[in-house]
């Protein structure tokens, strides 16, 4: 076992790891940050997306020991300092962009990274940008709408609300 | 003006806050002191005889605490099927035991025959691999294809069932001769053979269970990913483990989607309880996604021949179907109801069809069990019907919209006794069809088609008009139909001393938003703020009883129970008000959160009544009990009948066969709508799954029973760029006539109505593009299949 230290949501943290411990397991089991979810075993579903040194990554594709010292942000670190929902989180609530909530942390993290790179994406860019995240509940309609709304674009014209 | 609170308001979901901040607590998120980890050992062959399992090396591995095999569960009961179906000849279905762990034989890839419990997950996993290496399984020929399974009496999934047939069901058998005669006499008969593709539900949260056992009290606790914790308690306690129900608590905490797959009791739930008892420690198990693919109950998997007899101008005279329905290797809890009473009873759709006969052979195969998946039987019926009607239109050169209009039931025909056993209470199918045509801009289609043609694309439009039976279900009816349970639901409304309310409901929310919607209804009826109402669900120790959430039943059945319990609260409140206001009980009225003496200005607020109930300093105790808490059980009088019209437009690339969905329009009648935002979200999700079935998803077993699509790398889930924005509408409402809220249910609609709309659109695109030799393409209508159909 090796102790791995990194910065998660602005705090220096550490936990014991095996060589095979994935970043996702490090967060969930080592740190008790269970907001990062595991939805598959092939790095396909995106429920485990976190920000690693500012970039969205599937935390199940990263060994914890390989990213010692990194800056990691998880869903638990996405709210505003006063505890209110961040812009992307709030847009997901306002536009009913989640149902069961299981894919939601990964969706929010992927969306936030998408918007950081492309602040005014088109619908097609949002859909393309989120194709690494699977949602089984929403049919993606309200997720795409929420991301467009979070970018400050008018979504009133989008059908059905 | 949209409402901003109560019934009909798009109240934002309160549960979202925890989900959006990473504070949801799903089963796998719950870490327990001294917990041990279980890993299942699963068969890698579809059919085999277990020759030997040598546990010695495994037991000696680091951290290993216990090894279980099928031998350990021989004495306990089997996991039962919830419905007893009888064959046409009156004989009961064949019902092989479904053990906790396979014993003697393994019957599908992924069939668990052993489990290892260790200190850590990784140790358990390593040990499970060792045990697999130390197990000898003699592979037997696999039974995969259903028709071959029935034809070959020597190759048996279960040794005692020679033709692999679970039942051969006729609905309604007495109508068979009349249907045959009507079909023979029909001026035109359309015949279509189709497959309703097997699907893997793939709720995003994999199944997980934690067993706990208190050695001091003998109490068990099961925390599990369930849509219906009380039903799981009943199955585990009474049928499998022989535990008294009062010694077993089942908790389903936050559950990450179900779509049917988490209705059922699975062996892992019994395993973790047995292991917890043996070790005196909590034992947890969480499926990897691959295990979900291999061992969750799958959906659909019908092979059907449907015949439709009609006049030359498209009046439907008779429908006859023959279906082989795959039940997989074992009977999952609802597996026998799904292809029968959730399928055959819908085979006349929203149409007036005088003669209908349905035959279903349920067949055992060496594949994962098949059970209810979003829609459950009704999508299969709708798909068969809507495809064959489309084919009729093509053969007779009739307009599919006009043919629907000609055959749809009209509002004056309700209540309508269908020829397949249901009594539709109300509906207006023309209205939803008109609405869909309007919203989908059917009139503008030709112009859009011309634009597509300029790009070299073939554009087509597909229609589906559908109905379902939801609000599952009237116990008196399902009892006649073979159900071994009642399908009522229950709710307790607990008014606390300070006037806020806890409602304990038997329905379970795993995405549906009950925590938001149910308080809207309570607030509306009792005249208090939504924020004063909290919903408690998913814990058998806190809730009176319940049959859970599936079959679009939560509001129609459990919501009705809640409404009835509120009636009792109001009645009790009137008694209290009469006492406090020194008036006759009959003179008390309740409105806008106030109990008033009719014709006077004397009144007490709801909060004052509640406080008085818990501070009863001067109650006449002989006639008035303290407290304000009421329970109601509600058993529906009938099914509910949501219905609608769906229009899909696609572009087909004739060079590659790729299908793009250009637009999807859904006009639904769900009766009264409690929260439009949530209802629309349910339709979006259902349509997304329906598009997935129609274009992408396929569960493929090879001839040896190996699952070829066992991961998200191989099984095409719909992703954000596979689907469009949908246009949905629920304004054509005919409220349900027999439940107090007038609701019909909306959870499954999208998945029921959409697959035929998509496939009809693809066939339409090909025909309009001059490719008229293509009569049908089985789902998923993948680029390869479309290309082959075009060029075949």
C-alpha cells in the first residue's frame, strides 16, 4: 500500500492505495467522496468524470498513484462558496436535466468542462461534447437544454417546457 | 397562466439538490463498519453440468472469510414467478425452481454458482477468480434459438421440461374459431413476421445489495437497489429465506434508475443476507456493468407472426398473432405476466377491431432471464400492431393517417369492452392524432422531403397511435388472470404537531420525482405549502406497505392511496374542528387550509387543528382520539389507459444506410397532469429508450449462448448525439374516470409508442425514395441492416 496525496476540491488529502487503485476508487473509498459514480467497467458511461488539473477525465481511466500531487475537482466541489448551486448545477435543476441522478455528477462535470472550453456551444456541439456520458433517464433533451441555458443562451424556443 | 405551486405546477425537484451536489446516497455509497465484500462466481458457459467445485485453495487466500456454493442453498426456497399462467389446454405453466446459486447445472452465461466473501473487494475478486479456476463444468449444448428450443426435445434447459415450453397461452381461447373465420373471410390479409429485439435495461446504477444481521436480536436488514422494497421483503422472507417478515427490513435508498430491471428479487440479495448471518458482519455486493449485462433481467425478445384481416379500404376486421416469447433460463418474478396479460390484452390497440386472438409460447433458453422492461409487453403489442397496419397501408395504397382515423375508437364509444379483455374507460384518440399532426407539421412534410432529397437523403415520416394499460393493477382482475399478489398500494399521512406532514408511501422513486410531485398533491388538497410536506419512501420499517413503482402505477395507485388517506385526515380534522368550535361535525367545511363552520366566520387553520390533535387538553376521549395520522390502502377499480399519437421523421442515407432522426413528436393523453415538467421528462426518457430500441440496441447471443454484447463497448446505448430535441404535448387530456386524481400514468408511454413510429418512418423513407422492395427491417434498424435491405 502506498499513501497518495493530492488536492481535491481545494483541500490537501491523502489515502492508502494499491498500484491498481483507480482514481475513482481513491475518491469514493479512500476519501468517502461518493458523488463520483461508477456506472461501467469499460470507461464508456462517464458517471465518474472529474476535473483533473482542469480537464475533464473519466476517473476510472486513471491510476491514483499516477496522479499524486494533482488538482482534482469533483461534484462535491461544484457548488458556490455559500453552498448554493453553481451555474451548471442550477441549470440542470431549472431545466429538469436529471431524473435518477446517477449519471448527473459526471454530466455536470463534463458539461462544466465543455463550457469552459466552448462558452457558447451550439446544440450539436453540446450533443457531441456529451457523447461520452450515458444517461438512461432523460433522453438527453433536458440535459442539452440545461447546458445551453448554462451558457447563457435562450432556450425558450426549445420544444416542450 | 401556469400554476407556480400545487397540482399542475412545474415545481422544481427538491431531490435534485442532493443529486447535483454529490450527496445522493445510493446503495454502493453506504460504507458500513466491519463490512465484508462479496463477489459472485459466474458461469462462462451457457449450459453446463457442475462436476466439481474445489474451494480449498480459495478459502486459503488472503482475506477470504467464506465461500458459498449452490449446495449451501439447497434447503432454502426458490425465487418464485409472480403469475401462474395456464396453457390453452388448461395445464399450469412449467415452473422450475430458481435457486439462490445454481446447483447441479448452470443455465446461462453469468449464472452465479458460487460466491466469495472477503475482507476487501479486491481480495474477494481475486479469490473468485481462483474458485472459477478450481471449478469443473462440463459444457452441454446450449439452447439459444427459441424455435429450435421447441422443436428439439432432447436439448433441455431444465431436464424436466422436454420441449422447453413454459406455457402455450391463448387469448382469448374461446374466440379462436371466430377469429379464424373472420380472417378467412377478410377481403385482404396482411402477414408480417417480426422480431422485437432483446434489450438490456441498463439503469445507470448497477445492482447492489448490502446484508446485515444483528446476532443479538436476530433481525436482518437488506439495503438494495429495488423499485419495490416490500415486494422484495415478501419474496426474500416468505419464499426464499424463510425469515419472518417482521425480522427483515428492506431499504431501497437512492436508486439510480430501474426501468423494470430492479422490480425483481435476485439471488445476490439472499446471498448477502445469508453471508451476513454466517459472518456476523455486514456483507456487500455491487455488480460490475458486465455483470449487469449478464445477469439483470433483460427485456422484450419476442418473435411474432401477426396477421391482419381488413377490407380493401382499410377497415380492420381481425387480428391474429403467434408469438414465441423468450423467458431465458429461469422465470423472473414478472416474466410470465409480461408476454401474456401485459401484451395479449393490448392487441386491439386504440382501434375497434371485432376479432382478435393472441397465442404466446413462452420458451426457456440458455440466456439471461427476460422480464418486464419499460412498457413490458405493451411495446411488443404496439410494435406488432403499428407495423402491420403500416404494411396494410402500403399493400392497399392507403394513407396511414386516414386508416388510423377510420379505425380509432371514437369518444362516444367509451367505456369500451375490447375483444381481448380490457374495459377502456375513456379517451380521445382523434384529438391526440390531430395534435400530433399539427405539432409535427405533417402538412409541411413534402417541402422538408424535397430539401432532404437535395442533399441526397431519403426522408420519411412514421406514425404510431398507441394505447397502454397502466396503473397496475386491480387485484380482483389480476387475481383472475393468475397473479399471486394483489396490486394495490398504501400511504400513511402523518400530520405532525406543528402542522407539517410526513407521507409514507409504498411507491418508490428512482428518477420519477415523487419527493416533489407527491407534496404538490398534498399541498393542493390540504391548503398548506409544498415545503411543509415530506415524502418517506423505500424503507419497509417506516412505511405501512406498498407494491412499489413499475407499470406507470405510482400516482394512479399510490397517489390515490395518499388522496384517500388525506380524505381521512380531513374527516378527522372536521371532528376536531367541531369540538374546538363547538359546532356540529356536519356543519364543518374544509377549504383552503381552513376548517370553518358553514355560514359563520368561525374557523380554525389546518395548523391549529394539527396542534390541538397532539395537545388534546380537553378532548372528549370517548369519541375523539388524539393524533392526526391516517393510512389508506387503494386498490384500483380498473387499469388506466394512457394513449397517444407519435410521429417520427427520419432521413436515411441511401449510400450508408444510416438513419438520422430529424424530429419526434409525441401527443399524449395522460389524464390529469400533476407536474408538467416531470411528465415531459418522462416522455423524453421513454422516447429516448424507444429510439434506442428502434435504431441502436440489440442483445446478441451467439449459437453457443455467449453474450456478444456484454458491455457498453458492444451494446449501443443511445447517446446525446443520437437523438433530437423532442416535441411533446399532453394537452389532449381525458381524465381517468375511476381514480380520485384522474391520472393515467406517463412513465412507459414514450417507450411504447416510439419504436414503430421510427421503423415506419424508415420504411416510408425507402418507399418514397423508390426503394419499394423493402417491406420490413427488424430492429435495431442499424446502418448495416438498412444497407443490406436496400441492396439485398
